[in-house]
C-alpha cells in the first residue's frame, strides 16, 4: 500500500484572497498552524483608495469592482511579511494552494502569458504586471449591475430552471457569465483584446506558476457557464454568453489537481524550493468546506463574513431557483450546496455604529437584555441590494400584533418606521438567521441540522452563536481560527500534494483520520442546543417572516 503520510518537517501554505484582505496560513506536516499573516487592502495598500476592498461606482447602479493590480501587490507584500520572520523557511513549503472570493473575474490582455513566463525576480510583481490587464477593475461578487444579461442568458438556454439544471444555479448578477456578457455587449473591443479570463482563484494561481492556471471545477460552477454534472463547459451556456468564450476560459481542472510547479520568480525572490507544487486554487466557500472538514450530509456550516453563506454536502444535484450547487472540492462523488447573503458583516457593523455607539460590547449587551422573539418585532435590513431574497437597499420593520408564540391565528403585521436601539439590534440578528433557516429548509438542507459549524469573523461572537443555536435548534461548533478559507487552502495544498504523489485521487480524510483532535482542524462545541420549544416557536416567527418577505419581493424584488 502506498505511503499516504506527509513528509516530516514540511510546510503547506494556504492563501485566501478575499474581498477585504489577503490572508496566509501555514500548516506543518501534523496539520497544525505554525504561521499566519494578513494584508488588509484598505490599510496596508491605502494608495488604491478602496473602502472595504472595493470601489462602489456611483455612476452605474449596482457596479462594484476591485482594482486587479491591488491583488497582485498584496501577494508580493504578504510574501515579504512572511519572509521577514527569520524562523520561517520558504524552502520547507512543498505545496501551496489558495482560495479566492467567488465569481470575481480578471481579464488578461493579449501577450500577458509571455510576461508571466518571463518575470524578473529582481523587480516587483506590480511593476511588471501593471499593463497586462484589458480590464483594470475586476467585477466582484458584490456587483449587481447585470440584471439584463442574466435575463438574456436564461432566455437563451430555455429559462431559469433549465440554466440551474445545467450549471447548478439560475443566472445571478454577480456570477461570472453575466459579467463577461456585459463586457462582451458593452465593450466589444476590450473583449476582443482579452486573451484569457480568469477567476480570482485561477488568477492568483497563475501568478504563482508563471503561466495561465486552469479554472477549477468547483469555482467554475459559480460562473453560470459549466455543466455541473459533466464538469465541462456547457456549449449552450457559452453560446448564450459571448462568442469565442471557451478559448478565453481555457480548460477546467479538478480542485485537487496540481496547477504546476512554483514559478522560478518565487524560487529566486523568496527561496521556495524548485519542486514546490501549486495545487489548484478554488473559491473561498469551497475552501471553508475543506477547512471545516465538512463531510456529513446532516451537518451545516455558516460562514459569517463580508458575505454570509450557509453550505452543506449533498449526494445529488437538485436544480432550484435559489441557492447554488457546486462539485465538492475534496470529494468527486458529492456536491456542495450553498446559499449566499450579501448583507452580512458590513450590515451588522452599520447597525452597531448607528445603534450601539460603534461598540460590540454595547451591541452584545443589547442582545443579552432583549428577549428571544423580540416581543414579535421583525426587521429586514439591506445596506446592499440583497441576493436572497432579491430585495433592494432599504429597511423594513414590523410589529406582530396578537403574537403569543403558540400559533399564527389572528396575527397581523403592522409596519413601523423605527425601533429603539436594543430592539433594532435583536431584530437584525434574529432576522438574518430566521432568513437563513427559512431558505435552508426551502432549499432542502437538513432541518434541524445534526450540528452547525460556524466560521468567519462573527463566529467569535458567542451571543450571535447562541442565537444561531436557538433559532436552528442544534449544537453550534467553531474551529480554532475564524478564517477557515485560508486554513482549508493549506489543507487542500497537503491533499493536492498527496494526490499528485500517488498519481490519483486520495480521500482527504486520509490526512487526518484518527488524529483530528490533535490538529488545528478540530471543531469544538461552543453552544449546546437549547430548549426544543424555543426553536419551534422561532419556526412560527420564521413562517410569518417569510409571508412578509414574499410580499416585499412581490412589491420590490429586483430580479
């Protein structure tokens, strides 16, 4: 039997190129974290003048982009930060992988591959790559300016459900296919001058191998362009999007495959070993799935960050008009199912600043002093155009009259203009997670889940975790570090190295089976499931909330 152990004294480097930052996590051969690093775009690279890592275009409704060159400079900077630690030896890194914010796209000009192949290690990446992009500002997942293109693509393939059947999702404004179509239709010359289109994940991998890296099959499913069952580009979706597109996208690759060896540039500039492999990068949520070791269909993960996501495992692809289905990045036999919410940490921060004196301590005090169910007060808060439900920017507050918590008979909602600060804080948090529970149930995810594993920045807030447990009616676990995407990327680097060594797929559980509790991957119980009656009463409140939500979508829905 082949040796499936990792070489002792070897390191595995994982990156997460997210909306607001670039993170790095290094695992040793025992899968314990030995080093982390961070580049925060707004503060570490202030000359790009981003806010929350993005530009919001006030002249085009819904257009939100990031400067592509900023991501390039961030990679150089984070490697410099790692190299400034005299105890960290790049030559021990035998595999690198990464995670990229999903759906974001990068457009390489003709001739860019030659520039990538001939990088000079004495000069910075930024200096050498500043003129290689045909589109200087990359559309990202927060963008909602492509409603027209979504409708055109859906109509061309036979409707929203048909597109979901083929690609795993109906057309969404943030998805890469509609974004490409917008450039194709409105900037024809720019599209023609584009040699290659990358996702953020494959773009960052391209920098590391010094050539165009393939898009992986998991992140590729977030484009409205890939046949999710056959794991190849869909001819119908490509033709509905733009002419000559397949050539610009290149080939797909499994997420566990090797993209190539690390470029000579990084060997000479930072001291990587020549035989260090770069494993396919993938999306941030798929990497979180790996980092949380999510493998049981009854478990759910909730990631609480710039976007909030709920995801789990499924053995089948069931097309649906909301939510997404991707190939599982670490198991070729199953799928990853996911729901995405755009109004997440930034919305929580906005209400913290407005109602809780800008203090999480005050915010948490308000959560503690208000009662579960909030005396029948419900709130909907959208500082960005929301994905799920498809509602525009705005706030809506309701008081439920005659709500006893025992039934909805005789219960009527009355809209009001404002709540007092403590009520507003609870209405926000209860509302966000009642919505998540409702949509996970509608999507066919387990209810109640066996357990929830929480990750992302807000997973450090025990008051929020307690509310998640009460609303979903299950235990809530957390991992050692809230940035599970870069942790998952480091784990996937080890997994890809092992698959490459064996020459075929190896189950990722072989890396940690029987020793999980001794690694940085171990999940710990944070909040025990409470009274089942409370979860049942929250179920009533959720039903009423969905009634109101459906009315709002009928009246205001933007797609």
